C-alpha cells in the first residue's frame, strides 16, 4: 500500500531497443600525405609524343570545322573574325550588291598586260595606262568606303552603335565574289532585313 502516490499498476517492462550498428566507411581516414599523393598528377603525361599527336589531331579537327564553316556559313564554327550577327549582316549586305571592287583584280591584270604591250610599242602611252590603273584603284576604293558608311548607318539603326565595321566591309567588297570567305549566302539583290 502506498501512502502518498499512486498505486502501481502492472506495467510491462520496456523492451531494450537494439543498438544501431556502427555506420563507418569501413576503413581508416587517410592521412593528409596520402590524400595529397593520391590527388597529385603530373602536369604533362609520361609520353609527350602521344600528347603532341593528340594536340595536332585536335587542332586539325578544329581547322577542318572552321574551313567547312567558311564554305557553308555555319556560325558555330566560324573564326572569331567572322562571327556574330553584325558581321553576318555586313557580309550579306556586301554580297547582295554589285561592287566595283569585285572587278578590281581582273581589271588590274588587264591594265598591267596593256602596260607591258604599250611600253614596248609606245612608251608615251605607258603613263596614260598607269594613270588609268590609279583611277581604277581610287574609284573602287571610294565606292567601297561609301558603301561601308551606308552599311554602318543600317547597322546603327538595327543593332545600335557598333564599332570596327568599316574595314570589314571594305575588305570584303574589294574581293571577287567567288573568292570571298565565308562564301556568300545570299544572291545579288537579296538584301538583309
């Protein structure tokens, strides 16, 4: 009989819980020296010839992708000098026009052949032929620069202020159409929108 407290009721004794099994990694922690040794790799491999062959193969593959992109106009693999929507717009704008610079190289060859022929027959006409060559150069260059400023206005209206476009436009406009790289992707008269 309990004087102060409750009566004890028959309460079953608690069953002991099984102890959790230790959950370790099953091996001792490596020392710092062991961990650093495991992470240490040589900067160059043990076989430099294999590395050189692999590097050359990677460069060759990248160059082949670039050359293919120059032929097809694939933006992903173009060289950095030709990448981007601004450069694409310039290329398409130049390729859609008939430029005087396209005919500069063939005209120069004709003028030089004429210079050799005239120099033997009439040396006083040689000066006139040389003057014609200078006039052709100046006209082709003036036309290219004029078109580059025109394209610059279009670019500013479409993309905002852009830099470094004049030389790209002039250089492309002075090349013969079939010799241009990347190859023209538009026909004459198909101006970019």
